[in-house]
C-alpha cells in the first residue's frame, strides 16, 4: 500500500480536460475486472489498530488527490464515448465537436411579421400570404408585395421585409411604407449563424439546456459524449430507519434519500443504493460484488467497534489514497483505490460531515471522470465572523446576499438545517475568519444556476 499522502508514477501527472477526453476518444474497451478474480479470502476483519504515524491530509491536497485518482482511472478504463439522445444528454460532456450539419438558417427567412416587398413602393399586394413551414411562393417582381409571417421562407427576388407596423394601404389596396426601407432589412439570410461544417462547440463542452437547443437546431438527434461514471451507494448501519419517526434508539436515514440526487448532480449515474448492516462480512460482499466505478459508503470510517470500512479495505487489498482530511466537519472521510478503475469514497455518517466528504473527495473524482472542467474558484467577504478550528479547514453553510456571504447557524456535523437553506459552503481557514474577510466558496449544485438543477 502506498503510504498516505505520497504519489507515485502516473498518479503524479496532471491531465487537463482535453487529455481526459482524448483518452475517452481513443478507447480500447477495457472493462472493470471481476472483483471475484482478485484472489480474496474470506476472513473476519481484525480491529483497526491505531497508527501513530497517521496524519490527515490537508483539505486542498485531498481534493487534488481525488482528481488525480480519477485521471489514473480514466487512463486505465479508456471508456468508449457514447451516443446519447438529446433528451438524455443534459449534464454530459461532449466527446466530439458539435459541427453544423446544415446552414443556420437553412434558407432566407423573415425576422418579422409584415410584407415581403420587391423594388420601390407602392406595392401591389398578393392575396395569399407566406406562412412558416409552407413552401416558398413564386418570385416577386418589382412593385409587388406578399404578406409574410415571422420564420417564413422569403420569396426569391425580395428586396426587404416591411414590418406590419411600418406599412399602410391606400384606397386602391396598394401598400406604402411609413418609414424608409433598406434592402435586406428584417431578413435573416441563409447561413447567418453558421455554415455547414462550422464548429459550433468544441470537445469538452458541458451539455446545458442551451446546448441541447443548438444541437437540435443544427440537425442533431443525438450527441457523442463522455459516459457517466457509475456510482453505487452503500448505506451502513443497524440504527437507520427508512420511514416513520425515530424511536427506541433508531434514527431516520438522511443520507439514503440525499446522496443519489446529489451524485447525479455531480455527473454520476447511480446504479444502486444498498443498505448494509453493521457486519464486516456483509460489507465485504457488498464492496467486492459492485461493478460501479465509484462506491460511496456512509459511516463506519472511524475506529469504533462496528466501523468496518478500514479493515475491510485492508482485507480486499485496497490502497488508501486519503485517510482522513484536515477539515471540519468530515475529518474521518477517506478515498481508496480498489482496482485501477474502481474507487471508494468513505463518507462519515453524520449528515453535514457526509456533505463535506462529497464536496471534498467525491466532487473532484466524479467531475474528472465526467471530463467536466473544474469550476473557477471565487471568493466573497463574510458578513459575520466565523469561529475556526485551531488546525483544520472548516466548511460552513452560507447564503449569498448581494456581495457578501452570510454564515448560517445549525452547522454542526449532524445537522442538515443549515445546508438545506444554503447557497454555498464557505472555506474557512484554520483559526477562523473575521467579518469582511474574503472566503473561497463552493457552490451547491442546485444554487449555482447551472446544470446541477436537473436531478433526474
């Protein structure tokens, strides 16, 4: 096992989005190894022994390690790009350029309701107008006009489109302009937006609703994209209820409902949510039978009597890449490499601590697997002082009010009340922050106004 915090070989290399996409586009179809072929033996995990040499990873370094782990997995897996119908492509990353399949517009069209006119006024008006979606009429001759609707095809030899509000007819039915007419006015010429073969969007573009509209306008029924990473959630614990009120020492499971949509917002395909009792053998079976690219576990990452995640990872020969992070809440989170192409993110069991683990380890891992670019970091001043941990980073829920971030109460490790109202998490350095101090912000998917608002 590589010592915690060290990087060797190709893991030390950085790949940008273009390189990740190049790996996807040169796929050789390698598949995830069968976990049963790893030579595992059935044995009960031994209790975890304290490691006096263990040091938690600094928060920024932990995020970097997660991104590098994903790049390494991308190299090993070389997943084929997928052809995806437009209605299923939201949130994916383009694996090939989006090139125009046609001129846009593909014919001269009217930009306004009014008349297509030829030559100087006055104009004799044809009886039958031109509507969008109908075949073109015969060419106009000088002194002739025809009523036309927005989006309709312009008849040949048209000089301009005269808007409805800029024309009047005399008692002989002839059309006159109430203001000057410039040749070509209110006509969208063929190819105004693009010509066939023009690159509309490059490789690496995130598919947003606007991208879907552009692709449809350009003639696409599908796009070629980086496939979603498959994620499986293992909810650990005998004390968790799936319905009703807490009672008799049992509590409601908050992470089972919360994690799948959050993971989808981060670009993953959630293949399963499995509930695993506090049993080392059951956890091992769940880990070794998963074919997901990323396994997410909840709880069991500390060293208590039923915290089986660490010993189980040792038993199956996994490599710990991150074993604890210097962040509050969420200190006992972890990241492990099970195979070249499969990783496990161990989240703490407390709900806000689990959110911290998602944004620290799962987000850079899944974002890189999806070939999404990293968001541009930004800061805002904190309206109020925030108490800090003496040595660790703190992640504190905030709402954005104007040009300030307002820290929220109810930010303890087991609380969700603060994060449920939050727009972002503020990254508070060790020692805390004073009023007006700039703090880095981590946007929440649904609050960023971006693709994460789609959870389906």
